[in-house]
C-alpha cells in the first residue's frame, strides 16, 4: 500500500521488533516496515491510504480501532471511486464518439471541425488547429501501404480515399530530417493561408513516430519533375506561354505571403520541387516547414540555424543567417532563370566560360545575346523580347545585396509590364575568373546546417 500520512518513525531496524513495539502500545492502531525508512506506526486516523498491485509497503492494522477510525473514511472513498469511474466512462464514451466522427469526416467529407490529433499512446495531444485528422490505417490503405508505384516525389505518395477522392500524402518518418517543430510549423501556417497559388492542406495524422500531411492532389506533380526530367513527356508541353504563366503564378503566391495574407510569411525554401502544378498547370507553392512569420515592424531576422536548399539561398542568409523578404526574392530569381533555361542551377556549369548558370545568364544578357540562354526547344524570335526581359528580371532578383533587389510587388509589376523600363542588374558575385556562384557557399559549407530538399 501507500502508507497513511502522518507516520511516527521508530528507531527499530527489524520488522519483528516493529510489530512488537506496536502491540505493546495501546495507542498504536497500525504499523509498517520499510527497509529504507525503517519502522513506522500510527496512533490516529489513517489518512490517504491507497492499495497498489505488487508495489508499496505492507500495512499491519491492529484490532477494532481501525474499523472505528476508518469506516466513515473508507465509505467516503468507495463512493468517490464509484462516482469517478462512472464519470470517466461517460466522458470516454463521448470522446470516442467525437473522435470517430472527426476521423470519419476526415476520410469522407473533409469538414473542418476537428481540433486535434491524438497520439496512439494517448499520452500527448498535438494541436493541428481546424484541420481534419486521418488515421494511419486510412492513409496506408489509400496509398496501397505506401507502395513505391504511388510515389510522386521524395516521401510523397498519391492516394485514393474510400470515397474516390485523390490525395497527396506526405509521409515524414523519424529519419526524414523534418522534426515535430517543422511539421507543426507547416500545419499551423498552411492551415491559415488560402490562395490559389498555394497548395491546400486537407488534414494530417500523428501516430507514434509517424508524422503525415495530406494535401490536395496535383496531377502534374512538381515543377522540378516536369522541368528537369529529361525523359518526362510533360517537359515537351512546357512551352513559353506556360512557363511565363508559371513564373507569374509563383510571384502572385509570394506576393500573398509577403503582403496580402493575414500572416506575413517568409518561405525560406522556394525551389522547383516545392512548386506543384495542378491539372491546368497552375503553380502552387508548397512545403512551409521552415517558413517564418514576420511582425509588421520587422524587415529581417537572424538565425543560428540556417535551413534551406543549396543553390537557392541568398548569400546573406547562407553566410550570415540573415533572411528577409529579399531572401525569397533571390530564390525566386534563381527559379525564373531555371524555368527559362530548363536546367537546374546546382547541376549547371559552363566549361567554356567557367561560369555557373547565373553567371552565364548575366554574360549572355549583358552581351545582347539573351536568347542564347533560353532552352533551345522554346527559343523563338517572336517571343525573344519577353524572354530577354524575364532574364533581366531574374538577374535583378539575384543581385548580391538585398537592397539592390526589387520587392516582390515590383517584380510582379515588371512581369505585367506596369513597369516598362527595367534597371540594369549588377554583375553577380564571383561569376568570372574561373569562379562560380556556387563558390559563395563552399567556404562555409562545413560550418552551417543546410538541409537538402525533401
């Protein structure tokens, strides 16, 4: 048992002596012996006792005094226990019904009235705002047990719910590199953001080590898969008009994050794999795991934990941990140039000029030969002016100093020709003399934490 309160200790160190001491004392109503504490006895009401299974100390009551002193207390305790058990069953029954209802709604109707995901061991509750919750079994069945045939990208699976609705399931296992902090960051942010150029989050699941997000399904996968997959047949469909619309759509999504949403958000990881394409090829920005919310009076922040993707981080962020709206503008500039040339920044190097992708873009543009930078399959004299203008906008976005880069509002105005005359971009840092833009990152590569794209 848990022994009663207000024990009186005794100097006896042997259990038999403890028993004899209590029997020889008329006021002793109970005794107990613990090898660590020694002898304990009680001469008043036994208060706050509790019986355990296999643990605790044996309590030895003496004679009828226990009944006299404790009968009313025991009766009160028994009644209290019965009332507590009855209350617990009622609450549990109501909770089970509510949980079953919210899970059913998540799988069938996607109503937005559930407020939490409950872990399997029920020891911790993870708040996911107003998002519906899914069970792991439900999502495993939808994806055919996460079969590789349903793999859309890294850790993202195509799934079909029981009602026939198609979904994209992003599964973040314990070794995925994205922890609970990033998972919750994405849940909280994306659930509060609504824009046609942002991916829609449908719900989530947290069961033990599993962290899963459920998104609307994007039939045309990611911009990364369409743009850089040489064997992907969709690459041939991306003509200049479609690429221009994608560039403009991404800029509208960023403008919403920076200016028009309820929260002022810096994405910090804009890249082709985080731009998804719906059935009409409209771009939707995804993956807000490392996004940050800015206050209205904040222009920039510093962090000791640099997170992002090599090749898309602004110099001031990668080297000093400073990020701002202009950091996203830099990443968007890289995106613009990649969309135009159809090649990945981190995989491109011109051996003839010893220049990176950004360096080549600047050299060709500054020499009046911007059309040579455009991917051959879409290069056209009819659209040369617009293509070269987009190269110039991309170069303005990737300038070394944040103050030299345009805001996202200005970028969108440039794309829409509201701003007709464009400024001349400065030469990118380390783009000549055998160096590349990538060398900016080489010197500190071992001193910061940079997470690769998921």
